[in-house]
């Protein structure tokens, strides 16, 4: 626990203040990742130009910093996504995901940086507040709203969906069930929205603050509702799916031997694909190349899953 507090404190010092209200300058990750991709690849940019800005949401008595990404010409009653970063991570680490979704018609609100003193109940509550704000002020379709998150954000994306019922699909990227509230042994069992679990195969080899086996994505899959999809990223660690996994301070979670660009591409393709499938009526989720990962589909609690090749 002391190590976790020290690590979180270091990241707090490095990241606090990095996100300010105003226009979000486009990063290069999505465009660089898209080099040599075939047209239409869900891991790359979609057809719509994207407008992005960082704003403070004042709603339900809360003041929340949000990075908002939307298509330049959004359709009425657009689908939307609330994205919850990992503990101490800044919203720009997930910019490529937000831009890939927004360029396909989604309005995406990425929760801003939050401190190590934020607990699971609070973060899940914030997701619900942002969702209600999107419905009330951005005119999104309340029936086509998804929630996604990474690490603690992935855990609390599941918690928010199970607790509030407003989200129609969920993507949890290497979720970690650590903390005072367990989702695995709690509300996961009553989740009714389709769930995609994306897990980093070797994250457990790093520090215990980075998704240990006792609390990692496999534990979620063991208790997940029937039909839950689990994508395991081969040889990947807990931060390789971030836009910049090699930033100073993230080395404590680096244990993977996979190529970080490919891990991020595979994760983004699956995230976008899952939401396109469940919120836009698109095709079923693509299976990854065997060198990048493999998929299982849950058949029910504690009954394992069916490997899809």
C-alpha cells in the first residue's frame, strides 16, 4: 500500500495541471498509428472531422473537467461514450480512442484527471453525472450511450453501468478490482449491458499496483454475465494501450514484450468495433490476428468460456 501511495503521489506531481480548459490540440498518435492501415480500419480515423475542447461540466451540483470530442457535423440524437481514465492518468492518454470514435459519429466525453483520493463510488457517480449532462445539454440519444475505462476507470465503467443502468454497452480495458469496493464480487453479477473485457496478458508481472492476477481482467471474466467478450492482448502490460505508455513514471507498470503500437491499435480497434456493433448496429467484433491476441466468450458464471479463433 505504501508503494501504491508513493507511485500515485509521483504521478500526481507529474500530471496535475496538465489538463486545462480550452481547445484540445490534436495529438499525432491516431494519425501515426494509421500509417499503412487499410481504408476503413476501425483503429484509424473515421470519415468525420473532429472538434475537441476541454471544459468544466457544471451539473447536478458537480464541477467536472471533461475533454469533449465530437464530429464537426453531429447528427441529431447521436450516440455517445463516457470514458474513464485510469487512476492518475490524464485524458490525453486516451485521445486516439476519443478521436477514432468521434470521427465515426460518437460524442465522447473523457473524464479529466482525478486524484488518488477519488474512490470507486465517486468515479462511477461522475460517469453517471457526465452521462446525464450529455443527454440534457448535448442532445445525445439516451438509449445509445456507452461507457469505457482503463484500469480503475475500467472497473468503475462496469460499476457505473451495473449501478445506474443508463449505459447500453461497456468496454473495460485491463480493469483492476483493487480497492475497498469489489465489482467482481459485487454488481458485476447484475450487469445487463454487453461487456467487452480487454486484458493485458502479462500486466501481473509488474508492480502489484498494476493489475495483479488476484484482481485482474481474468477475475472479471470468471464472474461476468453470459455473452461477455474477453480479448487478451498477448505479451502486453498494463499501460501499453495508452497513447504514450513510455512517459516518465509509467515504468513501474512496464512488463510487456509486445509492440506498444500494435497493442494500442488492437485495443482501439476492439473498443471502437464493440461500440459500433452495439450502439450503431454494426457488424460483430473482429477477431484479432493470432499474434496480437485471442478472444473468449463467457458462457455463464464460473463456467469458463469458449475460445474464438
